[in-house]
């Protein structure tokens, strides 16, 4: 499947076939693609909770404004961003050193760079969300190629979800992504999208609209 085909086919699906299930092998295939997502300094600050069991789906639905698609979907992935920026620093940089991509001095420089954000929770949350959002989009595109439909959701209560699913405090629940097979086409065609001229600025943002 071409990326353009995956993008065209992807819709935010809510009416899933409740009889459709996703097995461990399919999950493994999916996450073998998800892990190819880019991340800042390749630090891969993401983790995923795959909610598949009926009771867990009910608990998640209760954290997500009672959105019914969670129970119809074969699975919902809770995409978490890790605000501990150094969580995977050691193996990532050991690998990069072994590949010849850096030097021990530059590794220490990178570590110092990351440590600058130790006291800046706002930045670390933004960083975690940026990276995890790319993983979520990668998940949706990879799902499409594997014949799975998906739906991104941010309609949930983060604190409730974290308590309910035992998420450690250094993580940020960034997005839910439902997965399954659409039972029918969405009830209306794809909504209007802003066009090139409205959203793309060439070289500079330009002058403020409406300025005298
Ligand atoms: C960050 C984000 C949060 C969203 N949250 C929800 C949600 O909580 N519930 C829902 O039904 N759809 C949610 N959506 C889906 C959007 O409504 C949908 O992507 C948009 O209307 C465009 O439709 P399309 O994806 O089918 O093209 C969300 C999408 C994004 C990207």
C-alpha cells in the first residue's frame, strides 16, 4: 500500500465490527513498524498499553467520556510519552557509538544538553508529547497497511486514566488510538480540509492579516 493510499483510506473510525479481534502476532507486526517512527535524538520516549480485554475496555471507556468506540474496537492503544528524557539514553548512545555515529566526547555533550531540561517540566511534557504523537501517527498508517482501521482520541481524563491503568507519574497519556475493522463506512464523507494557500506559508509567515 502506498502512503498516499493509506492516508486516503484512513478515517477516524467509530463504528467497528465488534466480532473482529487482533492477535499477538498482528500486534507484533504492527509495533515492528511503529518503532521505526522518528524521535528526538532517537530517544524513543514512548510506551503503549494495548487494551483488549472486555473488562479493561469498560474501564478505559469510563476514563474517556464514555466514548462507545472503545468497546467496539478490537483494541485501544494508550500512547504514552515519557517525560524522563534520559530513560533510554544509555542503550541508544551505546548503539550509536558502536555504529560509529558519535564519539565519547559528543555523547557527554548530548547528555549535558538533555540534562538542561531537568527542571523544565513544561518543556519535557512538550517533548514527550511531540515524540509520542509521531508514534501515534505512525501507528495509524502502519495499521492501515495491515488492513486495520483506527481512530485517534484525546477525549479522556489523563489523571483518571493514569490511576486506572497504573501509569507511572513521569508519563503523559498523549493519545488513545482505537484499532479494529470498520463495520461500515463512516456516516459522512471526509470533512472539509483547509487548502494549500490557507495553511502553507512560503519562506516566512508574512505580514499579519488585517494590518493597516
Ligand atoms: C488529537 C486528536 C484528538 C481526537 N479526539 C477524538 C475523540 O476524542 N473522539 C473522537 O471520536 N474522535 C477524535 N478525533 C478524531 C477527529 O475528530 C477526526 O480525525 C477528524 O474529525 C477528521 O476526520 P478523519 O480523521 O476521518 O479525516 C481526534 C483526532 C485527533 C487528531
